[in-house]
C-alpha cells in the first residue's frame, strides 16, 4: 500500500485522487487546514574524471570510460572494500558529485566529493583524505528566515515507504564547471509552510552566489484555467539537469501521490530567473515525475526527456493535460516550456490502476544506423521495454490491443520487474530488473533477443558502468541495501558489500533510491549520517627479495622487503606493523614483525628450512591486502641412496616387473638430489633395464623399468652412483606355468606281486625354460593294473620334485605307471615288471 498525505496550505476546496491497493478513490477535500498523515595491483594513474551530474552525462547512459584503476581482476573481496566513512548530519538521498584537482582558497588542491542531506546541509570532502573533516559545510537553512527547519516528513507523507524523517535536499545536484557553481533544490519548513528554493553555491567555498537562493514558485495556464504550484504537494526527486544555460527541475507528488504533481521548471543558470514552467497533469493529480531519483535527460539539441508516474491520460493525450504514465519530450522555446512529443503505452489504464509507474530516466541513445537515427529507451515497473524514435515518439495508439505497434520496438515484460534506468555500453543495453541483470545487444537501432542474463541476486537499482575505453569494464549497482560489481561480459558477480567477512563492507541505512557513483578508483555513496567510500584496499607489495633460490638451511642472500602502499596516493605508509610468515613450513625470520619506515618498508632476513622445495612467504597487516614472496630451497650434496619404490616385487621370467624400480639420491636432510647418475645391475642374471644409467630427476628419483631373465629365483638389483654406497633392490622371479614332466628316478624296477617297489617313483616338473616348478600337482596312474600309491596326487617340492611309493598289483606282468600334470600334454612314464 502507498501512503498518501493531503496537506493543504490553501483553504480553497480541491479535488484529490488517492490510491490504495490499486483502486482509485475520488475524495473531495474542503478547507483542510491541518496535516493528515497516512499510515593491490601496481597503482595506475587516476583518470581525474569529474562527475557533475547524475550518472555522468545528460544522455543518462550511465557510463564512465575513463576509469583506469578499477578492473575485473582487482575488484574482489580480497582487494576491494570499504575504505572509510565520513560523518554527516542526516540522510543522503541524491547521488554524490565529484571534482578532482579542485583548488580550495587557502587550502590547496583537493579531490572533492559533494553531498547534500535531508537536513538541508551541503558537505565538501577530500575523497583522498579519510582522516580529515569536511573542506567546507553549508547549512542552506542560513538562507531562510529564522526558525526554518527541514520539512518534517509528516507534512509530506509516506514515511513508512521512504523511511525519511525530514525532507531537505532530495535530488542529485548539478555542477556548472565553467563557473564552479553547484545548484541544489532544498525544501524548508517556515511558519508551518513548505518552501522550495534553488540554491547556487561556489564549489570552492560553499558560499551562495548569483544572488541565490531563488524561491521556487510557478503557475501554468491551460484552457484559461491557471494552476498554481503547491509546495506542500510537491517534491523534487529527479536529479537536476543543466542544458544550454538553464537548470531544469522535475517535480512529483510529495513522497507518495497527493495533490497536484508532474511539473518541470526551467531556471536561468546565471540569473536564477524562471524561464518556463510546465504542468503535465494540469487540473488533475498524479503523473509525478519521480524517476526513482534519476535525472532528467537531454539530447544534443537541448530537448528534455522524462517519464511520468501513474495518472490519467487524455485521449488522444493533449500535451500539458493528463499526460500521466508516459514518456515525453519537452522543448524550451524562449521562456516557455512545451511538450513537443510523447509516448503513452496502449495499456496505460492497466498500468495506472496497478501502480506500474514509468519511473526511470529516459536513456538517450547515440545516433543509430537504419531508419530511426535518433532513439531513446524508456522502461517502467512492469518491465516492458519501449524503444522510441525521438523524432516521432508515437504518442498513443488507441487501436492497439497487445503491443504498441506505432513505436520502433516494444519488448513486453523483458526488463524484469521494477528495473533501474537502462544502461548502454559497447553496443549492449543492460537492464536491472526482477533480481537479474539482462544484456540486450543493440544493432542497427534494434534490440536483439534473447538476452544474456545473470544469476539471481540483488539487482534492481540504477546501474553504472566504468571502463578504460572498451577494456576492463565493470557493471556497478545496488539494491536492498547491498552494492555490487559485476563483469558485464560474463555477468558474473565480482564483489558485493555482503561478501566480505564479518560484514566488513556493510553499509549504514540507505535512503529510498539512494545511488552510488564511481570515479577515479573509488565507489562512494551517501547514507544515513555518513559518506561511505569504497576502493582498492591499502596493499602490501613485495618490494625486494622475491623469487630467490638458496640451499636448504641457509639464509636467502637478499632480505625480504614488504612495502605498505596507500592506494589513493601510491606512496608508502610509515608506522604500519607488518608480520611475516611461511605458514609454519620451518623457516625462520630475523624480523617476524616490524613497523614500516618513512618509505613504508619493513625488511627481514629469511632462513630456509631443511626441506627443499618452493615456499610462499606472506607479509600481512590489518586492513591491507597481503604481499607474497616465492622462494626456492635446493638440497645439499647427495650422501646416500634409498629405496623409493619397486623393491620386493615378484614377476614371472622374461616379463617386465609391474612397478618401476626407483632409487632416490638423498642429501643429509633426506631431500632428493637431482642430477645424480645412477647405474643399475642385476649381477649378471640376464635381465634388462629400460635405460641405464639414469639421472635423478628434480625430486632426486632415478627410475627404471626392469624385465626379468628366463631364469627364476631371487635377484638383487643394485643401484650405484659415484661416491655413494650401493643400494640393493630385491626382485623375485617366478617360473612360467608347467610345460613338461620328466622321470627323475624309480624307472625299470622289478618286484613280486602285491609288493612295494624298493625305490620311490620320482618326477620333476619344469617350465618352458627348464625352471623347476614348486607346488605343481602331479597325478600317478598304473592304467587300472591294480597297484596302489602311497599318495596321489602329489605336490612338487621347492625343488620341483614329486615322489610316490608304489605297491605292485596281485597279478604278474608288465606295468606302465604314468605321471601327469594339468596343462602338460606328455606324461612321464615308468616301466615296471611284476613277477
């Protein structure tokens, strides 16, 4: 629900239109006299870029292409964050402005940021001097009658929605560089009346100039009826616009809708005389020019562009009468402001009834190829994108039922709900609505689809873009009390104020539609009683001793030097405590913690540990990004060799062992020593090596593959290196499967029937190379002659022999006993005589 206040300074009867939950209620108010409130990288030279208006320029493309310090590689939670805050006397709603290299009388040259608060105060701070107070402060109440105060918000209404307590300076000011003048619109409360004044302050002193301030009053006559600007009903929320020597001021309802609204006024920037006033909803209500605080826009010809909030629309939309829910173009003709053209969506009534304002700045595009050279983009809460021809904006299509066919292009519901002002960079238009960022390519004057989109996060506010020409672009924004930075190419979030540990980067309370700005390496925003500044965090750099090599357990030849750098000035900072650590890797420091000297430097001698390898030494200090050193420790001379891998393996004859044989050359601390020539030998066993000799690698390892000979048994492989003890590596060579069985003894015996033979029957089992096989199963058989064996089958011994005693059969005759082994085709046969 929006809350509405109808404070009336004039007891004349008026008719107001209130809105609650999307329904209209026509209320006749008579003689109301009382208020009725409703419930670090190397520092780059800064670009020295002035920010004199809302979002950098009058086209409101929201892009600064001169940012040399901030890049996607250094804007992250590690290197970017809150630098400091400066106290203020109240809430800031408008965007800060910024002038680098500004000479302050009697106080030197400074990079100055300007803010105005809801307490009607204006501040100038040196952006690079966090410990200093304001360069000057001006209370605009000084230029009002005694007893004047900021306007209590209960006189304006809508406190719950806005969170405001007082109403003073709301909009973003504008600076005229040639005259060093900053223009602001302030509200004051004087004798229970609201007064608006246009102020013109000298940016170097904060003093009023040009005979300012000028009290803002206006009338507008339409069809013989004169409408008067009523201060109590009005609020200047859009940023001020300076074009062709005139200051343009937009007005809307007081916080929420209430009373007359929808004014644009023009004031001469030199004389502060009014040069025209236009009421786009004369005699009616709503049609506020709010724009979520975004500035009025202008093209190169000086035409003014704005969007109006919800409100009734005349059919066909007479300029200056009932021009709510529209995008419109205003021209200055002498001392007259007139609506030169406009566009009203076909479904304006639906938008009006459902609180779907057109509520952003109009993005004025650069000249486009194709039939529509002069284009602009408007968008509102519904998220429909309207691409308009500035030379023929389309006005109102009364016959349209699904889309506005009379304009260049319409993309329904394509920008997300409640987006910020569109942003154009490098041929792409960005929209921040529906908690995503959408990127539409712009080609030949048309938006392409579908867009690239980010993951869901805190989108929704007015975005900014910074880049160094066309490189190192960063998309910035804020919503829901969180500021963020994004890579515009990948749409990946780089940093947010909610990312940092312990909420290091958290913001104070922000005003409704508060807007940050980025310039010369810093992001800054006005908040509740604070200017908050973000930037590259102070950094430590490895200024000496990096990338050295030395033998273990010795000191590096050059001391390690860490320097504390102030990212704002690029100079070293003295008095900073810096600590050194190698992460408990065993090294030692001559200075573990020290305080920087006049150059911002602390040095320490680092002694390497006894373990070889690469070490990372970190220099750290509270509030600074750390510096790292990479140092290398090499081993001492080799004194021995050790078995690293491959010993104790078993492999068949004539086969490569499964794992490599690895000998390690060690120094006195057990570090592997590279470059040692190692010769391997199996003592004449007939095996072979993949390479011989072998040179130890960076880890001191000498590695070979070994293929066994055709002879089974134990093999001792030796690894020998000049001056080092010989190392033994053990391998067991096993025979292949059995290929033959042979008679060893017991053949051609003679015995009586049913009598044991005097000798056992003995066979041997061998592989193809004649290696005796242990554990083979040998089966004996007399072919059914009727004799018997002491054991059957019999397992061969370690010597490859199988032995069985045989008792002859009861009948005399010749007997053949066969010994067989599975897999061997030819048995061993014994011939026996029974008689």
